């Protein structure tokens, strides 16, 4: 994504200061800027992504019965994302909403009255089912519609509302696997379903969409005697059996006709022309394409004979672009060949050059292949920055690991999306993580501000959701993705659909205000387009230096200095910054620093080529300092 700075930086900075002060006085404001050509508004300086688990977001039911049905525990709808809800999300500086769980996935809920086939709970995880076991890529999940007969129309209306509120839409595509019983309801003209026409007599054929275990029928995994896929409720297909002959390989690559209970047994793996021995049955992408533009990648694949799955997944992505979707989050992208991503992403960008392409990849030694050869825009910075910050928050590592993680991806830093929570990770406030949402404050400041890369916020994180509910298949500490459930702290902010925080506690309200302050700066401050400079070597403290982290975002007229304290005790000290890191115009202004979080001045001193900034930070406190060039 190409984000340009406005020419009148001081004017934009003054507005940033005003926006932060607006956030200080109110926890919600529809007056925050949207992506607009209006010259009063600064441009979005970097993407801020809001991940909303769509099924849970708008659910007002607080019953949370373990293994409860949709009727018992309730479910959120597309319609719950009202203009008010969307404007409040936008007020957090959000530029993109990732609506998680939109494509139709397998569920134990009966929708046969809408001519949707009944799914077998023996190959479903939870009563609601995993959104990553997609049953039909050409429709949306019926749970999410007020009227399931018009579910696609309701989604299209949500896309329009999101755009009207100044944000773009991201949905999931799960390229590696689909539901065990993949069965589209109605396909577009000229499109055939995955698996249709496969030669099931062989384990592998280049143009088969799935892998098979010839001569063997599928056996349901051997669960413990106490396991019940319906949690005690009745279902006509819950008999410990599932008819699949021959058996297909399981989504995580397990090749047995009876996968293990820890395998992704509810899914089957898609074949992209990777033979069972691991060799490739498609053309190699020349290494020099790592430096070639996206249109060269598009041209490269036009005259090639490719596996059938490549074309089917391309058609799926283009279908959603036609629905107004602005980008995709690709699940477990590293389980699919890089060459396929070159083909798919070039096809997507050919249709929409501004499409937002985010991939889940956990192998650092492959990051650059997926970015440069696979043409992803962004990857999760999970193994590096997220894991490092989590270690610091838990007290097992000192803050030096943050610089280590940052340095390891310095050449691709702009492409490494940052986050502190998502649907796969523990909630910050959960006991196994930090046990207190307040401990996430310094982590938020560091993660959101230390690069030009996008920052992602998981719904409920901003009000301290702790994920402690025992809802069924899902484990506490992570908000469930398998069950029908309510999300308590988020529901208090939602306030029966008013989306005004009316039921939040004072601490929850203050936390959301803090998130709004920080993310407004991340979204709109011009320094986000500046460079990164660690200041760790310049910190002086009277006590422990291993829990205080400082860095600078350099921009000639609008630098930011950030100091965050992860320790439990108050720390006092100074950061002695070399004069060379500030521009002449900033030095000439006297280096008067103000904390953007509370608009209070911070003591500075210029002496012998060093700008010294004194600080005293309490537990979990940060300073986000800007210069008087703002005024």
C-alpha cells in the first residue's frame, strides 16, 4: 500500500494533537477523520486493522452455556455492524476491518429449511464449527444473516456500510484446506466445485483437488470415551461415523484414513501439484522474479499449464473481489507453495492493484520468499516481535529482545504486521498471558508505533477481554472460535447495540480511551512514515534499565520519541539522544517536548550535542513525545 504524506506537515501535526486531546475528553467520537480527500484531515499514515470475529461481535446473549446451541447462547449478525458500531471502530484509527469467519463453514446447526445440506458433527469442532473448515466458498455463513435466504445480500450491504464509514473490508481465504464435506450450495456459471472430477482411484494426480487414501474409508478419530461432539445434545448424524470413501488426506497433511484427535480432522488438504514425495508438478518461478513487479508475475503464468486447484482458488478470490471485498487474510499460507502465491496474488492485483494481502506465516527463514516471490503485502510478525514482547510482559526476558526481533526483519520491517492478540493467541488479560489488561499498555505503544507496518487490534482487546469463559470445544484464555458464545467485556462496550460503552467499568472505559489515544497516533501521525531508531543505548536510569524501552521515529519536521516501561516499579532516568538524530529545524525550535497522551510538557535539555529527556514512569506507563514543531 502506498501511503503519501501531505506537504503541510505542521498543519497535520496540529490536527493530530487535537485528535489526541479529543480522545482524552471522550472515549468515542464520530468526528475522527476518515480516508477522505477533505484537506482538513491528515492522511492515514499506516493501516490499522480491526479483527472482528463476526459470529461473536454483535451477540447480546450472555448465557454462555458450555456446548450451548445458537438458540441458547445467541449469535451475532452482519446487521449488528451498524453505522454507529462502524463509526466507533473507525474512531480507533482503523482503516481495515477483517471480518473473520465470513465464508460458509460446516456447523452443527440445522439450515436444511434453506436447502443447505446438514453437516455431520463427527467432523465438526464445536457446536458452531470452525470458520477454517469452509463448506462453501461461494456463499457466506448462514449464522451471520438475519434471514439466511438472503445471506449474501446482507453481506453485500455490510461491505457497503463499511466503505461508507471510511474503512475497507478483509475476509479469510483458507487455501490449504476445506471442510471434510465441501459442498457448495450454488455455484456461479462455469465454475465447478473442488473435488468434482477427481480421480479417486489414485493418491495423487496433478489435477485432483484433493489427496486420497485409495481402498480405505474414513474413520472418525478415536476420541476419549467422554467426548461428545454435541456436548450432550441430540443430532441425527452424531453416530461416530462419517461416510467418505476413499478417505482424503487431512488438512494438516495427515495421510491416515483415521486421523488423530489432534489432527485437523474436520478438514481435508487441497492439492496444488505437490507430489506425495514433496516434489513439484508445476513450473518453477525463476529466482530473479523476487525483484520483478507484480505485472511481470502475472505475465509469467499466462502461458503455463497449471494444476486445477490453482484456477479454482483464483476464481474464488476473484468472486469475492467482485463482491466489493478489498483484501484477504490467507490462513496458513506457508503450507501452500510460494509459486501458487505468485500466481494468485498477481491475479488479485491485476483486478485490484490496491488489494490488501496478509499471510499467516511462522517460518522466519521463508518470510522473504513469501514477500518477494509470493508477492504478499504483509506477514504476521508473530515469531519475532509478538513472542518477544510477550516474553517481556511475562517477565521472562528483558527489553533487549525487542531490538533483537526488530533487527532480524529490518529489511522487511514495513511488511511485518504487528499485533498483541488475535483469534489464535491468548488474551492479554488471561491468567496464562499477563493476567491484567493494564500490562498490555506499554506493549501496545511499542507494537503500534515502532514501524510503518500495519497494526492489528482484536475485538474486545481494547476493553480488556480476558477470554476466561468455558464455552465448549474452545479453550479458556482464547476467545472461542468453535462455539456459540458471548464476549462479556466487549458486550459491556456494545451496551445492547448502542455501542457507546455504557456498561463498561471505569477501568475498561479508561483502557479503551488509552487504546484510542495510541492508535490515533499510529494511524495519523506523520512520523509513522519516518524511520526507526532504537534509543536503548542512550537510556540512563537510577534503577533497572532492562524493563524500559525507548525508540524514535525520525521525520525532519515531526519526530516522535517513545519511552515505555514494562516493569512493576516506578523508574526514573533520562534518554540522551545525539543531536544528529534531530533535524536543524527541530533543534532550532528548542526541542520542547510534549507527551501526546496527556498534552503535558516533558523536561528536556540540550548540552554538548546531546538532547537529554528526563522521565519518571510508573508501572505500565509510556511517553509518546513530539516536539514543539507541532504548533
